[in-house]
């Protein structure tokens, strides 16, 4: 519940296979009134830990939706750098590198699933 008293329920599928976690958001319900169903979408996270220090060696985050948006964020601890690879339908592949661990997140906007990273 947010500060204004609005509620959001999310229905999803979750699969885990070792260090691979995959989510698919099926639907959301705002305030027990508005229902939004979604076509195929996948959010996945794969990570690898250093055996001695238990710190992250690398993290791979991915988002795909039926609108043909694909984004991958690859973090490498050794370089302390994240590479962001993005492809939207009809556009060229875009690549960008940023310092540090960049996190990919999914949010809703007027009943639509959108993503961001920071």
C-alpha cells in the first residue's frame, strides 16, 4: 500500500535453477478494481559468487517483453563495471558501459510494464 492508500497485487511465475532466477509477470490488480494482464515477459538474474570472499564475481540481468524490447545488464566485479545492452524492435543494438553495479528494475506506469536501470 502506498501513502495514498492505493494497493497493487501482482501475479507472477517464478522459477529457480541453481543461480538462475526467472520471473514472469502475468497480471496486476490496482485497488482490487483495475486488472491488467500481460503477454509474455521475462526477467532473469544469474549471478556468480567468489568462493573465498562470497562477494559477487558477476551478475547478468535480463528483461524481455512481447513488444520485442530486450535489455541485458552484465556486471563484472573485476572491472567494477556494468555493460548495458539494449535492443528495441526496429532499432539498432545499443551498448553502454558504466562504473559500478547497475541494477535493472521493472515498474508499472498506467498499467504498463516498463523498466529502468541505475
